[in-house]
C-alpha cells in the first residue's frame, strides 16, 4: 500500500507548502526544454507541412523525456534506499498539483476586493488570466477569478492526481509536460497553428475524462457545502458543451450552477474583444464571496477525489492488481 501513502503525502505536501518560489519547479525546466526543442525545429523547417510533422515530435520529446527522466531519478533513489524513492515520488507528485497555489491566488483577489482595493484586485487577477484586467469592475473581476479557479480544478488537481494514481510520478510529470506544452504552443494563431496542433489535441485528450469527473466532484462538493447541487448538474447538462474547449465547459458550468451565477461573456485580449458562451443563469450580481465559495468547492473536490482515488487504488492492490510503487 506504499502507493496510497505516497499519494496522500503528496496531497498533504501541496496543501501545506504549495510551490514555494525559492524551490526550483519542474515546470520551469519543461518550459526551457520546450523552447529549446522549438528552436531546433524552426532552424530545420519553416514550411507548414514540416512544422505539422514536427508538431507530433514535440510532445513525444518533451512529455516522453519528462516521463523517462522522472523514472530514472526514482530508480536511482530506490537504488540508494526505498524510503528515499518513496519520499522523492511524493515530492515530485506534489509539484504536479496546485490546490494551495490555486486557492491562494483566488483568495488574494478576494482579499483585495474585501478591502475595496480594485486596482490591486485587477493586478492580482492579471497574474492568473490572459485577459485584459485594467478596467474591470468588481463583478467582472469576480467572474474572471471564479472562471480561472473552476477551469483549473481540472488542470491543477484532478488530472495530475488521476495520472499519479495510474502511473505514479512519471505519468503525472508527463501529464504536466503535456499541459505545459498546451499553454506554450497550443494556440490557433499564425505562429503555432502548425507546430502546436498536436500538443493542443493531446492536452484535450488527456483532460477529457478528468474534466467530466470534475463536474461530478463539484456537484458532490456542492451537496456537502449545502449549495444547489442539482442546479450544478443541470447547468452542466445544458451549458458545458457551449464552451469552445471540449473540456473547460464542464468544471465552469458545474461551478456556475452550484453558485447560482452566470459565467462567460465578453473578454478583452490585448484590446481585442471576444465573446465566451454563457454558463449558468444570471440569478444575481456576482460578488467577492463567490470567489471564496469557489475555492471551497476546489478544496472539497480535491479531497473527495483523493479519498475516492486512493480507495480505488487500495482495492486494486489488495485484489492483486499490483501497483506502481
């Protein structure tokens, strides 16, 4: 049952420590690797067809390399001592999840709004979203924060935990590499339309099941927090597929329904306005407390999934199905 304890150790480490800025993070290394591989690719081909073929190679190198490096590191630790390997695995898995970081980011915006400091709230929101925030009023600041918290329950918690449960730190780290690739090259613009297509598609595939699991977890969490969980489920059924992403609409619509608010609408990116489909019903005006409630849904969903996931892993191991630890 070592694998079960490793998962829980990772969750506790993240909840208590998060990602301290003084501690080197694997994602930084992944980002540098992505830029280096991209530079090599572009030095060898500039044609759309060549970039499209190289787009398949990029995630294979980066995600595959992340898996291999993590596995080799753990094998080296195990050669020294099994407990060193277990500790290293817990720490590595903890770096792939970000419950504390996501919660703290949301509550930072909440704190500024409670203090009546809109400029500070805008700046804090600008650190976690890509949209323009300089002129947003309080409801729009709240909307941006809640959308970010909801969407990232998948990327920052449920997906990496799911892959850690399946394949330990190596698979969780490979997922984090895929997610980092999507955030860096998975854009439908002139620069990355050809090179980034495979990374974006792979990220969609990797998050397909976790996104739908997250919608259910949010509904369960809503029930535990005495929020309208039936409304959460109904909103997912009605609105989730309106989102341009095949996955993001599920957590966002689940949170919108649980809070009784409407997400989506107009966003500005470098002065260019775009419209995002509405999720939920405009039953009332959004307020700062919606941010705090969304972070409670984040925390509850994370803990519930950790409990269910480790219980399932323990059953598999007890039944003789083996384990990765």
